C-alpha cells in the first residue's frame, strides 16, 4: 500500500492520502460487516476500493476477518488465491 500511495502522490499532491483513505474505508466496511461480500475464491472475499483499481482481499474466520492484502485489480487473481490458500482455515467455512 505504501508503494501505491507514493505512486499516486507523485501523480497529484494529496492523491496518495486519498488512496489510504479509501483503503481505510474498505477495511471499515469489512470490520462492520465481514460477510457483506460474497466469497470469490474459496473462502476469500474482496471489497473493491472506491476511486482506485485495487481490492482488499480477506477471509472470514470464526473470530473475525483476516485481511489478506490490498491487490491491484490488474494483477491476476492467482496472487489472492495463493494468499488465501496459505492461511485458509481448516474445517467447515463459517459462512
């Protein structure tokens, strides 16, 4: 996220901060209602950022949500899938 923020800040002053604010908004949506977004890859869910071509990927576990990463939308979903599979909870899905 820091790299993306620096990139956007270089494009226009204040845009890097806007990017971080959109990430914070997306994380807050997940925190308030983790099951709002449907699973996309196995148990992995995503919330798209407003204004920027990024998504927050996460899984919902019994004790809450775990953020997998903030991934650019043009990157292949295999990156998100590999992270999901690396931490995927064992046993039945909490959905």
